[in-house]
C-alpha cells in the first residue's frame, strides 16, 4: 500500500504527536508498506535518513503530486494546509485525532472533514467529542529507549516531565508539596522540561519554601530522559486541562515509575493500573495520593507489578497493525468527502 502520512509537526520537532508519528512511520516501513511523509516542520540542519522520503513544507504542486501518488492519505492530526487538495483529488482519507476539535470556523471545517473521512482517536475522550464515528487506537511508546533495567534502584522521589506552561499544573504540584511539608514529608521533586513559565515557577518554588526539594533539570530527551526517569520512584502528571492521552505516562511506567496523574481526559487510559489518579486541579487529593505512595513501598510495588501487562497494549507493532486495519478499510470503501452537498459517504 502506498501511504502518504501528513504530519504538520514531525521530528526534529519534539512532542507527543511527533514521537508517535515517527514510531508509526518506522513500523509501517518494517511491515513492508510504501511510505512517504510530508510536514511543515523544517529540518534542523541537514535532514537525517529515515528510511522513507520526508518532504518538508511542500509547495502546492508538490503536495498535489504526492497525494496523487498515494493509495491512502493519513493525517496525524488534521491539517487543512496539507489536506486541501483532497477536495479535488479523490483519495481515501484517514485522520488520526490527537487533540480536541478547535472552536470557530476552523473547527467547523475540520469537523466536516472528519464526517467524510475514516477516523482514529487516541483516547475515548477524544472520540466522544469528535462528532463522527471513530476507532480508538491508543498511542505507543518507544520500548527500545524507555525500560526499567534490572539494576534500577531509584534514589529520588518525584519527577515531572513536560512543557513548563500553566496548563501542565506544576503550580498544583508545588501546592501539594507544601501540604506534605505540614505532614513532615519533604520528597525531592525533579522538573524536566522548559517553557515560558520556568522563571515564574522557580520564583514560586522559593516563595513556598520548596527550593531545597525542587530541582529544575532543564529539557532531556531520549536515553538521557529515560535514565533520569529510572532514578525516580513516582512520576507526577498534574495537568489542569484534559490531556488527550499521555505518552509521557507510558514512558514513566516503562522506566519503573508509578504515576500519579489527573483523571480527566485520556491520561487515565495511559496510567491504567500502574498508578493513581485525582481530580484535575485538586491539590488535597494530589497530596493524599503522593503521601500514600511515598510512605508505602508495598503500594508502589503492587502498582509496578501491573506494568508489563499494561504496557503490552502500547507497542509499535500493535500500533502499526491497528492503523493498517483502518487504512485497508478506507481503501476498500473508497470514501469521498462532499462538502458542497448534504451527502457525506464513507
């Protein structure tokens, strides 16, 4: 099958959708498919060899040429900039939804596209808000990078990994640490990542009297990030908003952490039986979860014992097989979008 994967963002850009797009692309090649990728992300310097062609920022002529080449067009999150030729070129369109639909005119247009395409959602939460039929296929993680290791002996307590922005909830974690101080618990807390809130969060840490507990480690990637995760007992994912899924939770679990995360959205699907969840933004509930796990090693060990069975659902081979099933279905039905009539077939 000739597959054109459209990724508005793609490595060297860093993020959850970039990670799963690269994993899926590698797996489709491994399974013998003919793949090309288009993206709006420029190469960092000289583009690396992926084992498949990557065309960055294609002009309209090149974009139409690549869509004509494909048997199936797969969008990793819908991109109108990369998808407009499908109004005129009749190709089966599969859209993998990694975020909720936006509001306004752009959101309405994207919803109409979803109604005429074959849809994949990364969590049941995303599927419920789509307004069109969708197959739920959870994201995968890179098990070649993230693993616990036989000699794992974590000497640190808590770790957060992510962008330092308000919606990721680091403030909530700080408030929970302050409550734990009142209970005579002073766990270490490593913050891995960077972002516009970094300076403010450093100031807040000092103001709350947490400076001796909190370390801002900066961004880490790949094996360096995995090594840092293996040094910790508990990963904290205190997002204030509803996460679409949460690959970072899978990476933490694979590295030997138990996870404490917000229960709204798709994050709870990623955590599964390998951690605890609390209502988004509920500081007291977060503090109670952390206290329970910090003070009871047996409780952590019981959750870690579920990791192997849970993570088996999220490997790259299964991801590729599930995506191929949807793309084969799209190819068999030859779905077509009709924007200018009431008819939408699929």
